[in-house]
């Protein structure tokens, strides 16, 4: 089986360079998809309290037969649980639903700036990490401004920031900021979900040139930029297709041509973290 390269994190841990997204897979279907993804070779699984599938993810992990220690399990703190004590309580609930005794990567799902409690949650997460109950701590949907505030208040930068990132929204300046500060980037909706750029001439041409599919070109573009994509697929065939992106590489000009598809308003649903909040 392909051994995937890993990305070093700023806390000494490592992250597989591709992961498996699980929203909106739930119940039996969710457990089966997670087990199949793990058997395909994925070693990073992305769930969240708000996906209502932590139980299914835990079951899929156990059913896969893959050793617990080989898998990086990620879950996320929902907005309604922000605050120091609430975060500690919410974490216990996630452990219970997942059926695990520790979480490898724990993220704040959205900053929810109007609630103004994400820094208190962050202090609780630093505590959980220091106790060894969480491997790495990070955030999702954080802007430079929110990241800078965490550092100013706690002295601890997140190991990971998981953000919307696909060819129509390539996040050039945030990636630059992450690189400067040693924060690893995970991409959500890495294929572009319902707005995937599979028919863009540049993607079609690059796919033909390498004898791969448009989806594989997009995922390889993430890897070339040092970004960890988290593609979701319910289908074992597409899970395998998405995982199979190590056998070719992109030229600088090809990477740049895909990045040039970016648009100012390229977000999928207007999920600007300054204004979009999720509880
Ligand atoms: P995505 O992975 O870009 O796209 C998923 C869609 O693409 C599904 O409809 C899937 O259908 C289809 N697909 C997958 N592989 C394909 C292929 N090779 N060819 C053609 N179609 C393919 O988008 P996403 O699910 O929105 O994002 C991925 C993950 O990111 C989520 O599952 C979740 O874990 C995470 N996420 C996080 C946040 C956040 O705020 N942190 C927000 C959104 C998402 P099939 O299932 O039928 O294959």
C-alpha cells in the first residue's frame, strides 16, 4: 500500500498529507465509508460534533481493522460549546461518541467572533494538549486577525488551520501567513464540492496531459502547494481515485494556471468567518 508523505506540525507531530472528509456521511453509511477509506489507505479522518457522525466515525475506525495508533482522528468544537468550561465538557462528549480515549487533532470549528469566546476555548484546548488528552490543537475558518489574537493572548499558535480552499478560492495570502508562522493548512471542500472545476479547460488539459482525472489534478494541486486536502466521497471507487495522486506531479506553470482560476467571490456559500457563524 502507498505510504503517504507526511507534513510536519509546529508541535512535533505529523499529519498525513491527504485526509478523508466525512460530512454528511452518518449512521451505517458513514461507518462503512470510514472503514472503506481507511482500508484504501487514508490515515487522517475529519469529523465534527456538528456533523452528527462521531459515533459512525468511531464505529468505522473499529470495523476497518486498522490499528488506532496509525490513524489521526480529527474532531471539532461547535460554536454552542465555546468558553473554557464548555470546551472541556464538549471534549468529553466527543470522546464518548467516538469511543476513544484521546483525540489526535482537535479544532475550533468556526471562530464566531460576535460570541467572542474562541480565545477561552483555545486556553482549554492548550490545557487538554498539555494533559496529553489531545495530540495536536488547531482551528478552522480562522483569519489572520483571529490567529494573531490567539498568539497574543496565549502565546500558542494553532498547529493547523482548516479553511475553505479549492481552485476558485485558493487562499493565496492566508497560505503565505501560515507558511511564515509554521501553521499547517487543511483544505475543506478541496474539490470544490458542487462547483468543482472539472470542466475548466485548464483542468481538462492538465488531466489529459498526465492521464489522470480532473479530480486527481485538483487534489495533486493541493499537495504541490503543501496543503492537506480532505476530499469526501461515499463511493469506494472515488475514495480510491482521490487517494491515488502520488504517481504524477505538476509543473510550476500547471500549478499557477490552476491557482489563476481563483476569484475574489470564489467561496462556495459566502462562508466569510468574519460574518458567517455556526453554533
Ligand atoms: P469536497 O470533498 O470538495 O466534495 C465532495 C463532493 O464531491 C461529493 O459530492 C462527492 O460525491 C464528490 N466527489 C468526491 N470525489 C469525487 C471524484 N473523484 N469525482 C467526482 N466527484 C467526486 O467537499 P466537502 O464534502 O464539502 O468537503 C470535504 C470535507 O471537508 C467534508 O466532508 C468535511 O469533513 C470538511 N468540511 C469542513 C468544513 C469546516 O467548516 N471546517 C466545512 C465544509 C467541509 P460522492 O460522495 O458521491 O463521491
